[in-house]
C-alpha cells in the first residue's frame, strides 16, 4: 500500500496534539500554519503536549503555507472557518482528483468546503476532545485519552475509499467512528459547541465554572433546547456522539425536566471541566472568533424555521458586542443579560 501524503492545515492546539500523537506512533504528516514562531518551534524543538497526556519534544515537520509543494493525498482542515475561503483556494494547486479534504472544524462547514474542493473530495468530522494553545510548539490536552473520539462521514453518506483513507490516518490519533448521518452528528457536535463553548465565550470562563453555576447551567439547557427544536424543524435527527448519552435529554418543559437536564449536562461535561472555548481563546488574542458559525447557525436556523432562539441570540450578541469594542471582556457578570427560562 502506498503511504498517503498527509497535511494538517491549522497547526493550533488540536493540530499540534494530533501531529504529536500520530508521529509518536510512527505516522507521518506535515503541519501547515501561518504562525511562523509556532512553525519554527515545532521544527526546532518538536511538539510538546501537556495536560491529560505528556509528550515532550516529539519530532514533527511543520511549514508555512508558502512552503507547500507537491500533491497532498489527505488534508485535515483545522483552521478557523473565518479563513476558509482563502485557505481552500490556496490549497487547490496542491490537491488532485484523488485527494480528500477532511474538515474537523467547528460548526457545519462541509457544504462551504465542498463548494471549493467538490463534494467528492469532502469529508466532515466532529472532534470529541479539546485542547488549548500554551506557547509556540506547546499545547495542552484538556480531555483524557479514552475520550479522544472523532466521528467522520461524507455528504453522500457512503463508505468510500476516500473516507477510508481519512479514517486510517485519524485512527493513529484516537478512536474513529464512521457515521452515515453526517448532518445528524454535525448538529449533535454543534450542540456541544453552542452550549458550553458559547457560554464559555459569553461569560469569559471555563466549562467547569459554567457547570458550577446553576443559572449558567440553566442557560446551557435552553441553548440546547433551542438547537434541538431548530434541528427537528429542519428534519435532522441528532446522533449519539458521546457513548450512552442522548442529547435529546436536554429537552425539557417543566422544572423537573430542567433539573434532570442540568444533572445530565454535569455528567456529560464533567470530564471537560478545565476546558475553555477556542472562541474565548481567540477573543483573548483579539482574533475574530467563530460565533457566527456556531450559535449563529442556530439563530439563522431559527429564523428560517420560525423557531425562537433567545438564548443563542444573547450569546451571539455578547460576543459580537465585545468584538466591536462596545463592551468589556466577558465575565460571569454577563449572566444578568440572560432572562430566567420560563417553565
């Protein structure tokens, strides 16, 4: 079997962790990123992972986009959606008809990726683990290795050769599941991002701080409930992406249901307590974040289907107001902007 030439575009926290684990297991890939200091550190000192696993100075190969050459057989896309058009157009000369591009980005980017590279070369995936950028060449893994799951699929919902090649590479980094309902598991992952990542960004806090605050957790339940209603209206059935945990348990219409949904959230997200949203990390660096591609998708879906989404609306508004310089950096005090849910 000819070995695939693999590129990870977007060598941020997830990309660095993935490349370190893959390289440690004898796999090969090249990290591509615009952060020259990070690229230089990766080449000079290797990739270092702290947190739930410890990998020190693992040799990896990293380049900047200007150094790309030849044809890449498998491309793992981990950039922010805000730069997708530029990144994908720059990629086109370096892929051919046999190449495959797997977007592991937040939100639901498969259709926009396919518009540039074609449906037959597009695979989508949801990453079930989190990480944070620490310093050039160093990332922290927030999630225990046993929960490092990736779920992938394609727009045609067929298990073809290109999907198998993506699966083969990603299995070097963790457990991989192939799913025939791409929209369903994408919306389930969107629920994970819209809830805890959305509130982490709106409140400037970790997931654990959300879990420990009853009002914040009630907001989480309402964000999830709104998303579920929008997905139902769009004819989408949410997949189970956390083993044994059905996100439809977030549906609640009375105080008993709210209490049960809050308890469910605490069980599911307890393993992610140290994590803070990648959106919040971007906000800390004054980089435009992906709020429009996460909670904004729920808001837009609500407008299309006639579903009210006040909690997702508020998350988007807080983040956008901060980015516009109209409010200070978010804190837990922003909970005052969320109305108590009516049961």
